[in-house]
């Protein structure tokens, strides 16, 4: 038994020793530079034959003990003799014994100094690297064997430059580590992407860069964290209207993404968007125009967004933090929040809240239909109830500097819907805190993409402003206050009508009911020619009370007017003559006017103001005589100091017009007389009918009491 054991041990030791000697000899042979050179030459020759192109490898290093393989100076040309791939050094630490198990297990892989040019000019042309894919493709008639598994523990890349068609990618360094128990990590430094515009005509240049990017976690289980720093993207876009290229920049100082089994949360810090068309801003030389210019933006934002679930056709999430500011244009969003859901090309929003410095707007819900040329679907949107408390000064710098002092809070509610070219406003209600101002309206905006045909139209169904509110609103504007006393004299104001905003023009019209009479008006603000033109009429305006003219009563009249609003023309007139009056003229016709108890009819009046003095003529037509005079004043607040000059009288025969008016008045007088007569007859008839009804009731009552009294007498007698 002992003899057998000794023999077995001797045989085992001998076998191990023989294998060790053979392996040592093999390792020594493979580590020999001569053998490695022969292996390299043979491998390169086989690659050239298989790829049918030029292939070179400067040197090979194999360390069998550490199982390291390193190649230096690899170059491969495509079939057109262009340098397709260059690698300065590539090394792998591979477990050779695992190859017998159809597994490629790489403990560490490194690549440095990689330059690749991968081209596919069109769909019809084959890619310049297609021959490599075809060379190593398994023949169709070859039986399928066990698949080779690949497992890489660590991968390091340095100085990588890859071009795919026009896209150029460069990477300073990157590292992938499989880690333990799914704890993978990725690190990358200085990633840049750019466009080679020489590749194809019409390409727009762009450049993107990432300073540093790290990621770690279990990517298969969707539990990971990503940190990115100094992400930037630059590109050019064509402004079709002016045929000008606009420079655009987008950048993120820091972004983090956290994933937890399908739920993603992203926090972005200092996201910046900037563009420049290299033209003067739209408000250059226009102090009344806001700073907003879509081709001159510099917006910086911070936000946090969460995707609660992601499916093929459904995505849900919420934006719980958003701030954005453009210090030049005045855009300043302090907070934006919403919940969103994407389902089949539609986005549903709810619980939307937008807050500026003082303004807060809330939207119950909103729906957005995304456009699609393929499906002929147009962009559209609609909202639920919008409510808010707005301070117009919050939008003054961006859109209307004249609102910079408008600190009166306005409460509003409305609904909206629209397309890419239209917006509709419905159930619009505006009021101040004490309800002294209340407005109800609807509105529409059309031709949004064509400023020359753009039209904004609102219908005011009812506006009520108590006495003093109009002055309060006007005082919010930094403009000259004119005729404020007359406005106060009008008392409470109620207005129904419309106003429209067109290209360089605003049109207003409707009925203004005041405490001292009603006004029908229609006027146009022409910003091209710089004039206000219009007409106004009334049947019962107490002009004397409004203008503080004693003895002047109710007025039935109509007028047409033109007021010059050109600053250069007004300044020149002020320089020549001084004064504070508006510059313009008007023509008026007075159908009936009560002055000191006397009715005056058929009066025509003119007024011409040069800013310093307003003067005109009054002409009254009579049956056989006309009266006229000239008047002038220099201050609308002191109309009682009006000067009357050049009075006159003119006799003439009765005109056909006067005869027709006289006949009309006579006919109207006769109609009024007949109407009064019929009214009196009707009153008599009703009175007589009532009296007859009363007599019958009285007779019935007397008969009842007579019968009752006679019964009582009979009872007493018996």
C-alpha cells in the first residue's frame, strides 16, 4: 500500500514538474522579443489579407505572467487609402484561461491617442468602415456556436478624437469601473462635440462641451447618480425674416440626475441661454419701447424637475422649482410650479403657479397638443380657469416702460385657448381690491406670426369705474396730466365698446355713460402719422358742469377732432409759441343747447389749437338771421375766462333746409299732441272703469248689511 502511494506521488510530482517546465519555457518563448515580432508580423499579414487594405502595427508587447497584451502604433486605412483609424497605444489585461469557456474577461483595458474617421456620405453609399464589419461577419451557412461573453472590469480612455460624418467628438480622458455588486462608475473630462461644415453644404456650425461628468450606481436597476459640470452648447440659426445668422449659446454650470427604479430627478444650476443677431436692440433710440428682444436674450435659470414614471406612451412628473432672470430685458420669474403628464402627443398640465416680484398667477389646468407635419397636426393649447393678482410694473421693463410706476394691484380671472397663430381670451374679469373698478370682457389675437397683419381685439361688455378711479389709474403713468378736473366732473363711468390694436394703430369705440350724460365715441391712435383722429356725440351731456361754465346746461351735439401727438412737431411748436394746450383742431355741430334757460339749436363750432392758444368760431343758423362770434382761451381749467370777440348777425331769407326742419318740428309737435290726447283719454277710461267697479262693490256691501239688520229686528220683536 505504501509502495503504491509512493509511486502515485512520484508520478504526480513528475507530471506537475513537466508541466511547469513546459509552461516556463512557453512563457519565456512568448516573452522573447523575437517571437513577439514574428507573431506581430504574422497577425498584421493576416489582417491585411482579410481587410484587403493597408494595416500597420509598430510593436507588440505580451507578458504571459501578468496576462497583459499591448499594441503600439496601430494604423488602418479604408478602401480609398484614407487614414481611417490611428491608435497610439492599446492595452488589455485579459484572463487567457477564460477563453476556453467562451468568455472574454478583461480586468483592465486602456486606449490612448485614438483618431478615427468614420464616413457615410449618404444612405445610398456604403460607409468607409463597412468592409471591416463584412470581413468579420460570420457566414450565413456557418452553424451557430456558443456566444462569446464579454466582461470588462475597468476601461480607461485618453486623448480620443472621433469623426462621424460632420460630427467631431473629442475626449481628454474617461474611465469606467464595473465596481462591486453593481456599483458601476463613470468619469469623463473635457468632452467636446463640433460640426465640420466642410463635410456637406448647408450645415450649420455648432459646438458642445462638457467640463466634467461623473456617474455611479447600478444602471441596469436604474439606480444611479449623475453629476455634470460646465456643460455648454453653441450653434447658429437662420433668422429668415432678415436672412441673418443668429449666434446662440446654452450652458449649464451644474446638473445632477438621480434615478431610483424608473423615477428620475434632475436639479439644474445656472442654466444659461444667450443669443445675439449682431444688430441694435429693438428699443435702441426708442425709450418708450420695452427691452424685450427675442434676438437679444441672456437668461439664467435654476430648476428642479422630477419624472415620476416613464413609459412608451406616457410620462408623468412635476416641476417643483424654477427661477429665471434676464437682467437686461427685465424678465424675472421668481417661481414656476406645475404637474405634467404626456400622453400620445399631448401634454396635460395642472396646478400651475407663476410668481414674479409682486405678481402671482394660478392656472387650474392646461392642455397642449404637440404639432406633427407627418400627421398634419397643428399646435394648439387651452387652459382652465386662470386667476391672479397682477402688478403691471412687473412687466414694465420688458414690454412697456410707461408702466414702471403702476403699483395698483389688479385682480383678474379668465380662460385662454389658441393655436400657433391665434389666441382667444374668454370670461375676462378685472377689478381692484375695493371693487370700485370692474371690467368684464372677451378678446382675440390673430395673425401672431405677421406683425403687419397682427390684430388684437377686445370687446368690453361692461366697465364700471367709480368717481376717482380713472384719475387713480392715470396717476400710475409718468405722463402729463391734462383736463383732470373735467374728468373728475364726469363722476362715475360706465363703458361698453371695443378696442383694437393693429400695426402702429389703436382703435377705440363704444358708449361711455357718465354722471353728467352719455358719450358715443370712436377714435384712432395713429402711431405712423402721429395723430389721434376721431368723433364723439351726445344727446344729454351736461357740458357746463363738466367744463365749469356757468349757465350752460344739457348739450346734444357731435364733433370730429384731430390731435397731434408727434413729439418733434409738438416740441417745435412749443419752442416757437410756448403754451401747454393740446395741438389740434375739431369741428362740432350742436343740435340743442340750453344756456341760461334759453335753448339754442343749429349751432356749428370750430376750434384750432397751436398749443399756446385755442380759438375758433361759433355760428348759429336761424330762420331769417344767423348769429356768430369768435372765441379763444389758453387754459382748459379756466374756461370761464374765455374771451368772446367779433360778434355779428346776418339776415337772410328762409332756407329750404330751415323750412324742412320747421315742417318736421311741426309734424313732431302734432304727433306729440295726439299722443298726449290719446294718453288722457286712456287715463279717463281707466278711471271710469275703476269707479264703476267700486260702485258695484259698495252696493253689494249695503245690501248685505240691510239684510243682516232686518233679521236682527225680527229676532228682537219675537
